[in-house]
C-alpha cells in the first residue's frame, strides 16, 4: 500500500528547528511535502494575502523531502500547496511544531493553527502542534515522538468533517510526560499593556506586550493539562456559531 | 443618564465610506470614539503586530467625534483603543460597515470580525457589520439603519460573555429588506485558484483568486438569509472547542 501523503507547514518559518523535528517524525510514517513561510509569521492569525502576489521557491533543506518556501502567511502556504504543489489532496496536514504554546485563546492569534484550520476547510485531516517553550533551541524530541503517535491515529481513524486537532506539548523530556489528555480550550486571555516610547523625532510609538491570565480553574482544559505534565489535545472547529445563544436572540425585539 | 460609550473600528481603513456610515449611525445613540487602521486590512484575519511598533495618530475626519488612525491590524486597533485611548471600557464595540459580506466561512478571514472578536475577548459587547457589496460607492443607508437598531438592542439586553454578533446586510434599499433573521454560519468555502504569472525576470509569482461555493442548503444559514433579502445575525463565539467530538476522541488509542 502507498504511504500516506503528508503536507507539513508552520508559522515560525521553514528554517525553524520545530518544523525540522516535525518533518523528521513524519518521514517515518509517510511521504512528506513541505510548504512553509520563508520568514516568521507568528501572530498572523488567519491572515491571507490578497493585495500582493506570492512567491514559491523550491528549496533543499530536508533530506529526501520535497520542500518549498513561500512568501505568504501560513494560510497562504496551505492554499498554494493544495492548488499548485501537491499532486493530490494530502492524507494529512501537520503544522508546527510551534515554538510556544497555542493553548487557550492563543488558538485565535496563531498562524500555526490557522494553517491547520485552512487544511480542515479544504477537507484534509489537520493537526497543529505546539511546544510550551518559546526558545529557538527548545528540545523537540518528546513533542516529535507524540506528534507521530497522534498522526498515526488520525490517519487510521480520520477526523470528523469540520474538525481538526490543536495539540500542545508541555516542555518536558519524554519520560516525564504523564500521557495525553483530550481537553477543551481554557477560558484565559491576554491582558494587554503597550510600551509607549518616543522615536528620534519625538513621535510616540507603541510595542504590544501582555500578561497571560487564566481564571479558568477547570481540570479539563488545555492549560491545566500542559501545566500538569500532559499533552493536551483539543478538538477544534471553524463553525464559530454560538448555537446555544440562537433561541435567546430569537426572543429579542429588533 | 450618560450616553453609552461606543468604540468604532473597521478593516477597510478609517477613510472608507462604510465606517463613516457606521459612525453617523452610532452618533445618534452614544458617544463615539473611532480607532481604525490607516490603510485597508482586508483578509488580515486575527493578525496582531508583535514584531513592529505601532503608530497611533489623532485625526479630524468625523464631525464631533474623537478619532485615531493606527498603523496596525484591526485586532491591534482594539487592543490599543482599550489600553491607550478609551478612558473606560466601552459599552459597545462596532466594527464595519465592511465593504463585502463576512457571512459563512468569511468570518475566519475577516479583519472586521477579528476586531469584534477581540472586543468580545476584552469583555465588550461587540458586533461586526458587513454589507454584501464590495464597491467603494455602495449604498450603506439601509445597513446603517439596521446597525443602529441592532446596537440599541445589544446595549439594552447585553450579550452573553464569550459571544458576539456577526451581522450581514443584503445589498438592497431599506424598503426591500424583509427583516432580520437569527442564523447559523453556512458551511460554505472558497475553492482557490491561483493565477500564475511571470515577472520581467522570468520568475513565477501567484495571485490568490477563488470561487465561493455554498453546498449548505439549510434555510437557517446566514448565506440563505442575505441571498433572500434578510439581514443575517449570527451569534459567534471564540471558544473553538468541538465539544461534540471530545467523547469520540476519548475512545481513541493514542
């Protein structure tokens, strides 16, 4: 039987150590094609490029793996890969491994997850992987190990249409990880604070900073899982309808 | 009693006719502050600016309204407005009126909606408004009329925490609009096609184009509503957890 066809992308850029770890893991279970941004795209959310043309360039970065760098966002990469690079719809799309967690509300801002959402919209089994460590030289070994296990299950069982997985890894060596937990997205948020500075011409400018605040004390959340040594797996959807609020709204007098 | 404090933003940029129509409507029911991008930001999804500083500039564009243009994305505008401009949490955030529909899957790519989502995350009653007409000189009169009615109800009743409204207007004069329908997000998608061209140096580049395909025949969807002369109102949430899929995933052998 043919090996599954796996599209790998990310948002930290094609030269990030996290994508290398993911590519090496996926090579064990499938035929891998990489289409990833040529520069870091963190915080790009589900941006797409409509006012500029896109470049796509063949690169030799991974042994025995067809790879392309793209000038666009993570969502652009997926769209271009499906339309211009892959010779058929891939069996699996994996995005990451992100340098930094995408648990909780971070799913909204995450380029890593937007690539996976785009894959799910295209009808591809899609997973976003992120490690709870922002550093360039983070250790991705345990994360890559679990990424392979989870990908194998998804390839075997298939996800429900309209859903994808948001997987976050605690920053721990393999032997200290307690296992895997199916979770819900924690109700946490960033409390913003902008640094205010003056440029050499005395005009103000601002840098976005923030503090992550989690007031959700549930033990079924992704935040709880990664803080307590588990790999969190959140089934995620792109139907944003708040179905539970429809009947209430129908009683309002517009 | 004090008039409600209303933050107005958009993604087409602060000089777009759609935001002018919205500001003029909101002036009738509250004290308005505008913080909006200094250039068009369509397709920006929930992008935030983390690698560049942001500029914020006081402008005189709207009569008797405090207004600022910002160099960032729509989500940046909301974050900056809350942290640096508003003197208290606004009672209402309205985003738009967007030139072009944000029904169905467009909610994912929409800068207009990302501003409203950001407001909801901040705990503000938030609404995104979009007109099903991309043209610069579209007629926003009917849309502004309904935007005021809907905003009044939201100010009176308050939305549930974690929810916001995605409102789309059909491109019709007021007397031809059949009313307002509470809807769910249609399961429709864009089928991408990239134009492939060559630059003067014989290097390829690509332009994103696509065809909107709706295979969802439900009459309770936003697409159905705007195609049939109704204003669509979709209660929207930023908890992306596919709660219905959790028990199934718990049976998988990871």
